[in-house]
C-alpha cells in the first residue's frame, strides 16, 4: 500500500471562503480549468511533503511541536495572479502578502521537514491561494479577464498552521491531521 501524501499549510478561515468562491464562480464564466479548488480546500501551502510513512509522520509532528512559532499575524490576500504562460496560465491564484511572520513560519517548517529527508524547495517561496489549475481555455485575453475580475483585498488573522493529508477522491480533498498554534493563538504549540 502506498503512503499517504501530506503538506503543511494555513487553512483559509470559513468566513473568508465565500468571497473566494464568489470570485471563483465569476472566473468560471471566463476560464475553463480541469480543477477548481473546493470551498473547504482553500489554503496557503507552507511546505509540501509528499509521501510520508506513518512512523515518520508521528516524529515529524513531535518535532514541529518543538518549533518556536512566531506570533499570530494578519494575512492579506491580494490580487489575482497566475503561474505559467501569460496566455495559458496553468494556475490561477490570489497572491498572499509576504508578512515576516508568514515567512518565518514557512522557513521553520521547511527546516524541520529537511531534518526528516524532505528536501528544501528550490524555488523562491511564493505564497498564494490556488483558485484553479490545469488550464483548458479562456474567453478573452487573460490579462483582460484578470483586470475585470479584481476584488478587494481580504485580511484575516493566522493563529495556526495545519498538517493536511491529501485524499484526492474525497471532498474536501485536504483532511486536517494536526494543528500547530502560533504564539498568541489558542493552545500555543499544541496539536488538536
């Protein structure tokens, strides 16, 4: 049997997901993507792990509990952006402001996971919330669509990071396994 795949991220609070869903519905009129992010799956990835054996998972969780987490902080979702060719963006996303505590949190999980054999990401960390991926088509030039579907910035408090298990055939696809609370957040350092 194959090991489950995991990542560590920040779950977008429920109160803000409806705004992302509204924007996504508007974008669906203009774009066709193979995959649109489900309502309960909106998140900011901190560290993708991939396959993790059960005994390694337990040790990784224990090591993450020993981390010195930064204080809770305000996270801001900014403009729409994309990865890939400007005419055929493979991923549509909302940009995330690079708050210093977000970067500290990401670096802490990156360093700890490297101690368990999960190599550091080679690309520069580019925090975002995926709206859709695997581009199929668009009704107009992409930059025009992105300009006319702009939304106000969203801001919410980040109080915890979450270890998710990926369940590709389920809805939601990302199942919380452990929650790591930041300083000032409820249950600092504890796992739910």
